C-alpha cells in the first residue's frame, strides 16, 4: 500500500552562504587540490561555507582521540595506513577509477529466492516443516501464520527434523510462536521491577548531556545542507560511478565535521587523508545524532533519513575497500551504560518504579497529591543514585540513566496513551452485539470509497484488533527502532534501488524487524481472541521498501490519534461558550452526539481498506490499516464536523515540519 505522508524526505539545499573568518578561509584554499578535483572541491566548499558559519558552540581542539590499528598479515600499521589513505586519495582526485563491473544499478531488481534450507516466506529462519499441498518449506512461525485460516488451515505440516533431534535453537523457535516477546507482555510496568526494566533498558537510549548537545547541533547543521540522497540515488548510474560519488560525499561530510570541531586536526586530515585516526570521533558524533532521533521521533525529520542512508553506504563493501573505517557504533543504551560500569543492579531495585514514573496532572489528582508524588520521585532518584554509585560510576550518571527511563515513559504517554483512549471510546460507546440507531459500524465494498465488507460486529472487532496492534507496536517502538537500525546498517544486508511507484526507493530486507513484528502480531492475536483480515506484514517490498520506512509509518500513529482525542476532550469546554454551544446543538444535536458522530465516522472510514493507488494494495493487511487511517486524515477538511476541529485548536495531523 502507499506510504502516506512519508517523513523521511529528500530535500534540496536551501539558504545562502555565511561569511567565515580568515583562519577558516585558509582551509578552503586546500579543498580543490585535496577533495576529488574541482567539482568535488566546489561541492565541499559549498557545504562547509554553509554550516561552518553557524555559531555551533563547539570549541576547537576540544575533542582529542587516540590512534589505533590492528596489524594484519604481518604488515606494519604505518604501511597499512599509508596504502589505504593513498588509494583513497587517488580515487577522490580522479587518478584511480573504481573498478567498473559494466553493470548499471538495477532499478527493477527482482526478489531473491530463499537460501537452501531456509523458510520461503521470511527467508531468514531455518525451515522446520514442509507443506506438501503448497510444495514449500517454512519455519514454524510463518507456517502457522499463513495456514491459520481458509483452505490452507487444512494443510498438515511435515516436520523436517525429528523432535528427539531438535536443537536448542529449534526448540526456542518452536516455543516463540506460542509466547510473546518479554517486552510486549504487559503495557504497564509491574510493581516488581524484575526483568521488565532490564529488558526495556536494553533499548532505551541515554539522554544527551550538555556537551553532546553541542555536537548534535553540528550534526544537524551539516545534514540540513547536505544533498546526499538527491545526488547518489539517481536511476541509470553505473555502479562504479555511484561508488565514486558516495566516496566523495561521505569524505566531504566527515571532513567538514572534523574541521568545524577542530580546525587544526581537520587541516591535517585534508592533507593526509588518514580518516582512521579519527574513527572514534566520527562514530561518537554520528551516534549522538542517531540517539537523539530515537528519543525524539518528531525531530530531524529530514536529516535522519540522509544520515542513515549515508551510514548505510559507508558500511557497504564497495565503499569500505577505500574508506577503511567504520562510522557506525551501537547506540548507547541505559543497560549497556550501567552494565559497563557494574551498576546494572539499579534496574532490579524495586524503588526504580517510583523513581521513573511519570507524574501527570490528569485533572483527578489534587495539587497536594501531585506535589507528594513529585517529592517521592525526587527522593527515590537520590536514594538510588547514592546507593549504587561507586568509583566506576558517579551518582549523577545514575541519575541520568533514571531520567532516560523516565523519558521512555513520557514517550509511551504521548504515543501509546492516545491508542488506549481510542480503545476506551470504542468499547464504552459501541456494543458489538447491539446496533444503536444511527450508529451502525458496518461497511460495504464500493460504498463511500470502502474496499472491505464488514458487518457491525465484524467491523467492531476489526477496529479493536487494529488499535490493539498499534498499542503493542508503540509499547515496543524503541526496540523495533534499534532492530531497524541493525537491519539498515548491516554490511551483509544489501539493498536495491527500485522504482516502487512512490519514486526511487532503497528496497532492503529487514529480517530482525520482521521477526519482532511477527511475535508482536502473534501476541496481539492471542490477546484479542480472533483475527479479521490479512496477517501480512509488508517489509522489503514495494509497499514498505525498508525498515526506515516501516519505523516512519508507525511513529505517525500518535500524529493521527492525538488530534482526534484532543478535539473530543475539548468539545465540552467549547460548549461553555453560549454561541458555540448553540451551534453544536443546532447542527449536531448536542456535544455527546457530536463526539459519537466523529468516532463513528473514524471507526468506519479510517478502517475500510481505502487509500491505496490500486485495489491489490488496498485491504486489511497490517500496513493497509494505517494507510486507510491516513486517507481519512487527508479528507478531514471535507467532513461536516471540520469546523469543530478548527474551533478546538486543530492545525494539522503532521505538526510543524521544521521543529
């Protein structure tokens, strides 16, 4: 289905150059001779002039790093470094060409077959059963999902491995189909912290420090003026030419970051081309940008896509043979930070529930109660920080970890709670067994743009299971995001440029995210009791080309539901104005009826299988449900209750793009 309102957008370079002082001007005089000839030098100068003039607040010489190499095949470090840097210099200067395989980038690459012995559906798990009727071999999770209903439900699996010879990996896979992943077991923290906080902390990024925020400003400024994807992702370019462009832009970008941070070190890099010496600096500053985005999905909406695609290319084998450094390091998470310093015991302490809970002024709690909870939380943070501090970790660092877990709870409040509220509206205002006059949820194919046919009870269940799935995905979003980056940045996971009907996209498999989604889907199916519609999760195809697009789609669920929840909550407040109250009663029959009319329209039209470009992509698959909801949002101005949305303060479902 069509990816609606794609956030990761490729943008043209905008703005004007800013003046630089004389000592920076000296750097640019070296660029034409050192970075890819005149064309690359001009591009690099343009990029540097653009963001080095911004007052970034990063002190020159403030970052120092050591130099380390591993000696391979008996060669000395100096010889290896000189050979690598000289080859890179020759490629950038045009003296040496990238080996051309006489192939053009295939923009219509076909899907690869599953490796021998692997599941034909997910292609990343060992085949455990064979279906004689289908003639294919599957892992147990995929077989159960594809043969759950219809004629396939009568197909009998034939085990490929006897039970008595099953390995430990197989036994784990056999039980994974019947048990949800630990982090998706409950939507609320249990009083007994136990493994709950340990599992969640493995995927919760550490909050940025003040020094890291200064580096973040540099990364954001550099990415905002970069046109990397516009230049590199173009159809019909030979592979060698594309690798050369990738090297030019990646080297220019990395050089610019170092020059803006430490002018002396940057000038030496431009002369020596020894990027290996500054590998730790590049990994650190780029990890800060990635970590900030995961913690704040609404930030870096254009810059993050360029960063991930640049890191994706820098990890490819073709670029690595010249660049010889890794720009990617794992995200710094709460668990890894505490474990490295021997303080992971704080995650098992029962007081962590109090120290990390979010205190909300929900209109029910009194001011005294809110103040009391705030003091309890503050004392719990101080107690844990003092209790687990040591020579290896200071109390302030433990507090930072606790605040980071609290940030995750704030994320859940902003992204999961709107789904919970919509589920509450559905279950309290509508009854699946009884149709209230004027509030029939049934839809018919072809009526009002719908592409599905559901009775009232069936549509009720369809909406409930879709919202429940969205809630579980929001609950596990940080884990899915970390897995998505692993899939995107894996050097062994190649992508193909392909015209998917939504422009030229990087089509890439996402085995880690796919497996996690299958577990979440299976857990949701068990929770709701039955499943209506398709269970297909699109990943690595024309509908959802890669894991980045997947993450982008599901971080928008809150953008869809939050405005609706806010409008519904504000309708009683609007009625305190006599003129507005008279308008609502005359036009809609009262505030309660208006609220229910809005929900009726949303539960019917936002879950009717519409919104795709063609009938094949429409329907009830996992991603199609979200596409239908975005289609409803795009038509909000045509709804009779749109004036009420405007009176309640509604601006858009997408927010302010630049913030």
